[in-house]
């Protein structure tokens, strides 16, 4: 673990991560930078590693799962008309596989002390790079017809030309996953001992980068009696990714055996996306009839995902997606 002591190192590493990861998390005046000793560093490291599973993205499927195809015909026809030199697919199942042997998980911390109340904390920033594969089964595709030759003054270009009609098939299509994810927590020192205190409102997974992934702003949830807005940048009324919440009681909380719906996503750039949510290894499309039952108490990740349509029908390219891993606290009757 890297202990950040000098101010120029804090600006170079800590503030960069803070801006990327949790811009807007805290709006309190800057706290004094505190210099932890070796014993503190060891304790912080051991607590973070003990909670590594909680701070690790985990929504890859263990097998192919059904994909309900809802790309409008108008979008497919326009894509084929605009570019007949690219093969297209209609898929009926998919699976994300992460390459755990190549993924990298890093954590760093900034230690501070609030001299007003004598509060000593360490803010942990977690970064993951996640390679893998998106596997899809195509049941229909546009057939290769012939090469199209384009002659220019300087070159002769040979392009594959594809049919504008669909042909039945059974074909496996693969695309690479190259993603980056962010998470974090806060540890607190009380009576000389460190403890896990706060958790980030949500993991953020971008494939391939934040700039290329869908610009997801809000997700709306309900249990039928209460509605919640989960935001990229939360405010005083709404939960969100870029804030820390006391663990577990201040997380988004629902009673055991409750039901939960994801009612909609808000992306201001458009609507040409598949919207999914993943809970306990099962992926669902966001529609009014899909809900989950919260049958197991404790803290669980509810993953919400937005993927552009073209990922599923275009040949070539890679997974483009934004995923939030929302920690929800399912509170049992005895808790």
C-alpha cells in the first residue's frame, strides 16, 4: 500500500483519483493531512484486504443467459442501409466473462484528521482494470454476398458486402472487454483501533473508458410504496455513487422479503440502449414486469447496466457499457 505523505504526491495521486472517483463526495472544508505510521498502514491494509470482496466488481455470468431482443427494426434497417459493409446479428443469449488472472486491483488511501472533533479517518480509493470477453449467440445474421471493389486514384479498396435480409444461423460472436472500475470506502480510528466505517454509494464500471461509455445520470427504483433516485452525483435527498455512506445502516435499505423494481434509467444523450439489472448472478432487462425478491438479509450488490444497441448487432468492436454496483442493505426482522 502506498502511504501518501508529501503534498505534491497527494496532488499527483490522491486528488487525481478523488476527482475521477468521487467528485462532490464531501463539501466540508479541507482537513489536515495526517501522517500515519507503519502500524497504521499495516492495520489499514489488513482491513481493506479483509473487505476486498465487498470492494470488487462481480457481475459476470457463469453461463449464457437469455437476451430478450428489443432493438427496433427501424434502427437495424437504417444501420444496414447506412453501411452495407458490416455484418449484423440478432442475438438470443449472452455472457460476460472476466479474465480474473489478468485483472488488476489497486488501493490507495489518504489519511486525514479533523482537528475540531479529533476524528482520524483514511479514505480508500480502489481502482480495477478488468479484461474479459462478451460472448453472444446469434440466431440470425446478414450473409456475406461478395466483395465490393472501390477504385481510387491512389488505391484499390476491397470491402466485404453483406445482404440486407436476415438469414437463420447458429453462430457464436465474441467481443473483447477492456474496462476500468472505481470503488472506495472510509476507515475510522477509534480508541486506537481502525474499523470499517463508510462505503461508497456505488461501484462504477466503464467499458472501455468513462469517455466512451454511456453517460448514465440517474436510475429510478421502487418497492411499490417508496421510490428512490440513485444518481451519479447525489444530492442531499438522493443516494448516489459519488458519496460515502455509513456501513451498513446508511446504505439504500429495504426490508427482507420486500420486492424491488428498476423502473427506468436517465441518459440525456438518447434512448438507444439496452438497460439491464443484475442481482445474485441473474440478469434482467429493465421492464415493468421484472422485479427481484430481497430474500436474503445483509448487504448485496445490485448492478445496473446500460449498453448501446450496436454492441449486440454490429460485427467488430468491443463491449461498451456503464455499470453501477449499488450496495443495498436488506434488513431482516431481527436486525
